[in-house]
C-alpha cells in the first residue's frame, strides 16, 4: 500500500538542488551525505555535495 510522502524531490528541484536519479546508488550516497551535512549545519558541505551531484549527473546520466 502506497503512503503519501512529502515531495522531497520536487522541493529540492525548486530550491535549485540536484536530486537523486531513481535506482542510482551514487546519487543516493551523495544525497544522503548532503542531508547529513545539512543536519550538522555544515552548509559548505551541502554546497560541495551539490557540486559533486551535478558533476555526477553530467558524467553518469
Ligand atoms: Zn546517479
């Protein structure tokens, strides 16, 4: 049974952040690292992960 989830991906896109491609472990690990950095108040870390994620999207997707 499908449950309603907050639209994390859409919110991320609207705020200008790249989101994970479904089924890609590399995307997922970067998104998890970004979330962890943000939860620690490490905004330069968040920015770095976004740069890595965009670069990964270019080369891998
Ligand atoms: Zn990916």
